[in-house]
C-alpha cells in the first residue's frame, strides 16, 4: 500500500484538525499519524490504498469546519507500516 506525507498549511491549529483527521482516517481504514509542527502547520503520514488516500487528501484540503486550509503538500513515500492512526501530542505553539 502506498504511503504519503502531508504538510497542511493555513489556519489548521486550534480548530481540532488532528482529532478530525484521526476520525476521518479511522473511517477510511488509513493508518499513520498526525501532529502539529512549526509555523502553524499540521503534518500527517498516511498509509492506505489509492482510493483511501485520495479521499483523505481531499478531506485535508478542506479540514474541519473552522479550518482555513491554504495549501496541502503531498509527498509520496515508500510504504510504511503503522498499527493504526494516531494523534501525536506535542506542545501547542504559543505564537498562533
């Protein structure tokens, strides 16, 4: 199964993006993770079939209701195996 790395830019922190992404990934049967990163972005790693990944990428382009997604950079990777889809907790940036 293919794996993709996603960098999501815009107003994507403080809008429950990670929690919503996990819900979507779980419904689609995708494994991987999602986390906050610097500069107000979200990063995700996702493994699934082509259809699952396409649906997840399309959701990431919209995000949850209060998100304002400006760009999603998708990088295909060699397959990586994950047991499930996890939210990686980290320190919330103070400059948002």
